[in-house]
């Protein structure tokens, strides 16, 4: 007898995941979003589009990425078997390129060759500048002044790749303001400009599109693992690597945990735990959980990891939280640093600080697991970009596990 599958078909036609999502944009962008939705719907039905997407990911970005059994880390906890999905081995060092390749192919179909993007840590900017160079497209990346100073290596990378980096000096001078500036550019230049968004955020159809492009992570994992794991764990900034890992498993009986950044602690004002501590509101064209003050003003997020330092989160995560399909937790800066050290010394893999948040959740999860359980962690990126932070924060002797 066929096992009855639970239905999961989100977003709805208007771009909502339950009450979350939608298109909260100025009227001048509505048409552009309708066009993009139609363009994507055609591409999704076209086997040629899919073939080209897969072929670039294979030949250029290094997919499929391995699923690595973490033997020494498993022994360290002495419970469930731990596996790592190795997005750190993608070209440019993280999962972001999966989505950028998909959107760049859509840009190609739309005939628009002026590419704009927003970036915080610079990782999405680098991925976009990379793929734009490969396609021969003009690329402009908006980045807050604060981030330009903190992430100078990535600024130089983008410039070397031929992109123009526009420094944003308004507001908090971080990702939130860079995104507002990119939206303003898009409003002004819609006829020839394609906006490549870096996570499962923004107005419909972006959260759905980015999720679909990142789903390659979960699809490969499903094939490689050959069965259904007990737990999936991924870090959540905007939520794209987590959605990419979770979505192909959403109808299966696997427990999923999204890990946010608790920064200096959930009781401090310095964290980025949007789902744990925020309230629903509108930011950057979508209705979702949001860090905001009593007057509804968007609060500043804080995390030692620049890639998790965003006051919003993708609307589908808000839906998965309220519908209780996914559990959301948060780990602090210090816990993430410890986990980065542990993974480096047990497995010989230096993780990105973002990914180290997912690893840190093992401290909570592992005691509850049994030997025949299995845990898959989405290792979203590698740690080269974070070496300065690691050097500053991890003592000379370290703390060998
Ligand atoms: C950008 C980034 C993240 C956070 O983005 P999501 O959309 O939440 O995946 C996580 N890990 C790495 C390595 C990143 O570069």
C-alpha cells in the first residue's frame, strides 16, 4: 500500500506561506515581479533550463558536493552517527553559488545584462560577481560602509572579478541598508536590470525561487544518504542553506532544526535570533519574523558571524516555525567559536562561522540521540574568510577536544 503523503505546496499563488510572504513593494516593482514569476514558471517547466543549471553546477561550481561521515566527531559524542553535507567545497566557498547560477540563467533568459545584488559579509556579492564575470555581465554590488570596512578581503575579491562595489552610507550602514539601496536601484532601472537576491527573503517569487535553486543540497543529500536520516541541522541567517537542505525532506519523518545566532545572548540586545525573539512585520518586501523595537522600528542584529547578522528571515521559515514543522534554536558567539575549533580538530575541516552555529547545536542535540540515529549537518561554507576572527578569539593553545 502506498504511504499517504502529507501535502505541502507552498507558497500559494499569491506568494504566501500561510500568513507569511507576499509582495510588499512599490507599485513600480509589481510588474517586474509578475514578469519574473512568469519567466521562472516557464524556466521551471523547461528541461533545457534545468540541464544548463545542473551542467554549470557540475563543471564550474564543483557539484555534487560530498556527504562526509564525521567519524571522530561521532566518537567524541558517542551517540548518533554524524554526517556533513560539504557545501564548503563549492566554488567561492559556500552554498550561495547554487542560487546565483540559477538566477543568472534567468537573467540570461530575460535579456537583462545589468546585474545588481546586495551583500552583507560579502559572500553573496562575491558569488554574484563570480558568475556575472563568467556570463560577461555588468555587476553592481551594494554593501554597507560598516561591512566594507569589516570585510575588505571580499571587497577586493569583487573588484578583482570586475564588479563595481557601491558603498552605502545611510542608516546602520549594514546589510539592511544595502538591501534598501539595491531595491531603490531596481525601481529606477527595472527595464535593463536583474536583481539577484542572496537568500530566501524579499518579495514573491524570490523566497520560492531561491529555495528551489538551493534544494539541490537536500536532493543530493537524499541520494547520498540512501534513506531518511533522524535529524537535519542547518544554520539560519536569511535561511537559504537551511531551506535548501530541509525542503526535499519536508514530507519525510525527519526532525529538522534551524539554528540562529544568539550573539552575546538572547537576553542581551546583541543577537540575530529573529525567529526566537522577533515579531512578524514587513521588511524588504515580505511579511515575516523581524527583530523590531516597541515602535516597530527594525532593530540592529548582532552576530560574530557576518552572514547571520540580518534582522529578518525568510517567510517560509516563519511558516515552518508557527506550523511547528521545524524547530528553531539559537547558539551564542562563544558556542559557535568552540564548535569551529572542535570540528577543525576532530575532522580537519575549518568551518565558516555561520556553519559553526549548526555544529554547536550538537551540544544540545547529541545527548538526546541514540547510537542508531543519524544527524546530517549542512556545512554551508568554509572558514578561510573567518580566520581573522578565529585568530582574535581563540586562544593560542586552543582547547583540544
Ligand atoms: C551567507 C551565509 C549563510 C547565511 O545565509 P542563509 O541564507 O541563511 O543560508 C550561512 N553560511 C554561509 C557560509 C554563508 O556564506
